[in-house]
């Protein structure tokens, strides 16, 4: 059984501020340690349930170089660095039996929600067939495109609600209750890890009972960009057009993989324009 763990950082217990998630921040190294420990709890839970599972961990925050390789559970393999195919779900393929989203956060515009955003601060919203999707929704749909269910998410209460709205049967662990963009009531890290361990074991055992969230193509994709200059550059991509207003671009994707790839490209383009 192949299991993919995608690890973000904003949804880790105790983390509430960019100083804890951005490289160079005064508390970033502490944030990395907290993140790695919660991922280790998920790995331990997966392997408790399925000792022979092949566990792949995708570092999925910011530069994709946050997890501490030397303290990560040695039984798992680590995917780190960027750019790379499938972004936050790098390593996903049709052999993947279950996907776990650890440390995820709610989409842009959600509130109260800790450090909510969608892909980057340069993207205001992503809509597929009219439905607003953040990183949780995009990851769930991309996993579904490959035939894999998202069986567990950990993060704040808003992130957990976001996944339950998409996949009601999936398990969630709210490691903190959001008070706003930069404040929360958090579980003690040890308690968060214990809950993640137990939930990961249970979720993997139930993987066959969790529905796959596939979005059949073609898909209508709309992305609202913060910088109008990025919108102008985006229209140089074949098939991308500007819609009403100065910041929205549209594209018809043949499937979720293509839609996800374009969102990745727009995010990188926005950071350089």
C-alpha cells in the first residue's frame, strides 16, 4: 500500500504567525521542528495500521524545504524542493491508495482562519466550474484525478470544516481553534501529535471506504490575481484569456492535472511580475 503525506506548515499546532513559517523568520526553525514532529506522528500512525505501507512525504510549504530530513521518521521517503510536477502532491500516482494532508490551512477569504490563503498571497481566489477551491480543494481534486482519496486532514477548525464540506467521510484533527488570521487556541504539541497518530492509523484502515473526489473534465478554471500586471502576462499563455475586470483570467482545462499545473504556473509568474 502506497500512502502520500502532504505536509504544509500554517496548520501545525502552535503556529499562528509568518515569523514561524517563513525562512529567515526568528521562529522559523522552531516551526520546522513542530512541523516535522507532526508529520512523524502521521507516519507512525500509518505504519501502525499498515506496517508494510510505502510512505512518501511531500514537503509542501513555501520553498518545499522545511521538514528536517535528519529528524524525519527514517521509514518514510521525503520529496523536497521546487519546481516539481504536481506541486504539493509530488509523488502522487495511480498506485497511491491514500493521501493525508498534514498542517493544512483554509482558503483565501475564509475567516476566522489562521494564515488563510490560496497557494500564495498573489492569488485572491481559484474557481473550478464556479466553485472556490483553496489548497485543500485543489489537492483533494488532484488526488481524485489519480484515483486516490484524501482520508485525513489536520489543521485549524476552519481547514477541517473545508475538507469535511468536500469529503464528509474523511477524518480531521483540529489542532487549534482559530481566533483570526494570526491567533488561535492551540493544543499542546504532544496532544496534537497523539491525536494525529491515532487518526492517521484509523484513516488509513478506512481508506477503502472514503470516496474519491474526481472532477471530470473539461474544467472551467478562473483565477483572480492580485497584480493586474500578472494578469497581462498570463494572457501570453496559450488558451488563457482575461475575463471581466483587470485581475481575472480564465482557462478551459482538459482535466484536473492540467488545471492544477496552470495554477502552479500562475503562482510562480505572480511572484516574478
